[in-house]
């Protein structure tokens, strides 16, 4: 089940995404599908339809979640990406934070900061947490997952190399596009051919050309392992988002380009890149 957050005017709504093509990839501008409008926030209440239906092409998709607390990033969780960054895979996960002010949704511009001259895309699988998680085992961590979405961990790479911490490089406004919706797997979905977070292709495109492609099967640590590890560092709260790392193939984006990120089984979305 895919749940989107959207508007058709001034008010925001949630809706179940229905009627997508079988390949589940909906590039920006494609209007197939519809939204079955829901009551309330599915993070806190079971999905219940209002009976209203909105054509997907008439809705403006926004970030499927605005974390009330934090976005947690994981660095170098793919060995090939660690290698392209000039290092070995870390002995323990590298954890960093993005504020919720970094989050934007589909089609919102990524604004290149004026203090950086080398900003990179990083396509990633992202996890949305549904309950409080503290000192959890991987099994308990898995039970605390609401669903999955797609992220672009936009990074000011020159500052990441020069600064003592990654804060400036990772946390600037518009550095965390999320979308296009949240995939909430049904029980047993992976076994029956549905979305499997442990075997999904992660891609990035710049101006329509594939520039990055990997598979979550190559993650050093699995999603439950990452959630568990993070929960031993600090408490995760409902609505928090965990980025699971990016595969090899990161590269620069420039003003005037459009960058699109995708996870197969969830979907794709894009953002224009601007410098102001």
C-alpha cells in the first residue's frame, strides 16, 4: 500500500495511491493513478477512506512525512560507495542528523548553498518510524517501521571534506528531498513478490540519464540492524526518518539540472536544482 501526502489547494491530505502502472514508476508529469483520500494522519491512525477520490494528476505531492523530531543519516553503508569516497567500509555505522527544515517534497527546488561549489546527489532508501524505539533488538526495530520512501541525501561534498563534522555538508535547507509516497508493505509482501527492502534497486538520474544504480542487497547493515543501532544512540520517535546509505555512483549536480531518485517497488520523483 502506497500512502501519499498531497494538496489540491491550501489544505494537506493523505491518500492511498491507486491505479498506478504495473512498473510502479511514475515520473514527474505523469498523471496516471488516483488518490483515495484518508481521514487523519496514517502515522497515528489506521487508514480510513473518506470516500473522496482525487486524480493523481490534479494533486500536488509534498513530502510524505515531515519528521517531528529528526532525520537520521547513515554514512558509507555500501562498501563500493565507501571505496569511491577513498575509504574502507566503517567498523560501525556512521550516524549523522538532518533537521526537519532540510526536508522538501517532489518538484520543490534543491537550492545550492552559496558557500559550496560541489554539491552531490545521493539516492537512498529511507525508513519511516511509527513508534518509540529505544535500545531495540533488530527484531523489535523491524516491528517499529511504518514503511519506506525514497530520499536524496544531498551533500555539500567540498564542505564534507573540509569540515570537522558533516553538519554543514548534510543539514542545509532543501538537502533532504523525500517522496513520492510511503510504501507500507503488507505482511509477507517480500515473499509474495511485493516490495522487499532487502532487495530493491536504488537509482538516480540527472536530466533523464541514469548516473547511479545499486541494490539494497549490497548494504553492509540491514534496515533492522541500522534502526537497532541508532536506537542505542538516541531514542527514535514516531515520524522520524532513517536514511540507509547510498550506493556507489554519487556525483555533482548543478543549477539548471533536474535530479530524480528512485527505489523500485516504491516509485520515483525529481527536483529542479537552482542557485540563488
